[in-house]
C-alpha cells in the first residue's frame, strides 16, 4: 500500500492546469505527502557520499521525492504542469539519462522521472523465488502506483532499454493507464531470446552472464564495478562524448554491489518468470498508439526488423531509427525530442 493518500485523479490534460500546479507546489514545498518526501540526496547508501548539486545540474528545477509503493520505494523527480509523461530509464543508468531531454519536455508536460526498482536511488528488495520481485509485472506495478500517487490514472510514457521492458508489461497489465507509449531501442524480450544467434549472444553477452545463479556474476563483476560499468556503456555508445561526465558519475555512484545484485535479479527474471508471463499473454496486443525508435548503429536495429517485432505485439505502431547507438536520449537528444513532440499528445 502507498504510505499516503493519493491525490484526486486527473486524467484529462485540460484539468491539470492551475489546480494541479498549486496542489503539487503545496505538496512538494510543505511535505504534504508526509513520509513520501525526502530532501535531494537523502537516498544515499551508507558511506556513499552524494553531491546533491550534481543531480540538480543535470535536472534543474526538478523536485525529488521518495514514493512508497506496495513493493518498493521509488526515487522520483517531477517538473512541469502539463499532461503527465512518465520516463523510464534502462541499465546501467538512472533518471540522470534523461537530463538532455527532460527539462525541455517539462515545458510542455508534467514530467515524472523514476528510478526503476533496484536501480539508482530506489530501494532494492530481495528478488525471492524465481526472482519474481524483479519481474516486469512487479516493476510495472511500482510505476503505476507512483503515477496514481501523483494523481494520474492515465498518462503517456517513454521507456528506454529495461525501462522499455517494464513499460511493455505495464501496457499489457494495465491497458487503460497509458494513452500513448514510446519504446527506445528494444525488441520484445521473448522475441530476442527466441531468435538468439552467435552474433547477438556475443554482443549482448550480459543477457546470458547476468542470469547465472548468484553469486557468480555478482562476485566477478563486483571485483571492479567501475571497469564493468565503463566497458558496458562504451560498448553501446556510438557517439563519442555523448555521455556527460556528471551523468556518468551519477551512474557510478548508484552502481553499488547492492545495485548489481538487483540488476542480476532483473535479468534473471527476464530469462525466466517474464517469459512465462509473456507466453501467457502471447495472444494479447498493445492497444494504445506505439512509437518505436532505435539506434541505427546499435545491436537491436542490426539484428531485427524492429517495427515488425512490435507490429506482432501491437495494433498501431510507427517509428524508425536515429543515427546513433543504444543511448538515444544522450546520443541524439534533439532528434529524439523532435520525434517525441510530434507523437505525444
């Protein structure tokens, strides 16, 4: 259960205006959400020094909250007073990955940035049997409850990488919650595992290494977390200089041994319980309009007909590639903004 009473739902963008702006201003400045509000940087792990000024440089004017859902505590940032728009990051990143696009989007939307369960400054519950605590169903429920807590029963959403997989499950489990969705640089998880070849297994080796039973990947990667993090990002980034050093420091700050274990649980769930859920829903289709974008220099675009993979899952799909690698929000922010502004209501 949430640890505070959600605000009254407002699903029509025309209703959000002045009333919503005053409501959020009051809540965020006075602590009207009670224990849901923490000061910036208050999510630091023990012995983890946080430069709160760094995240504010990346996300100027965004308010930080900690929202308790039925299964986790989600680190959340909020700015704007337009129609609600949820942005979900991927691995090995955090909300900081949106820093080149979120401030501009907040001029038009109420932008909600949320660290996924297990990532960034969100809590990292145990995965439990079959890593079910990191099933995309549980991770999607977190984000639905975050949006409802903020007063949004219906919203638009963008998901990159792991965040896109969480969004895919959200679209299936809660079809009335999302009016339009954008998926960045992914094909469906079940499709990718079903069509594995040597090239894919080589280029996406972590899909097979991180799923090994604990503590094998945790121990080996944990011996040099920074090396793994830097190597992982460099491998997928095809635009030199695209990853801001301040953003990388945020990724490194948050990439602790505790995070690494949660990441492994996320990938274990994707190769297990998520596939079971996907099989059970294999005949269901995404009903809302779907925009699919991918990096033309990345693995997904070179390995799959991305639009076809999603047209097998959804009724209304459009999209194309951008001239970059995997990290669209950081490698091609202006092009991405153009696509989002043209598609989102």
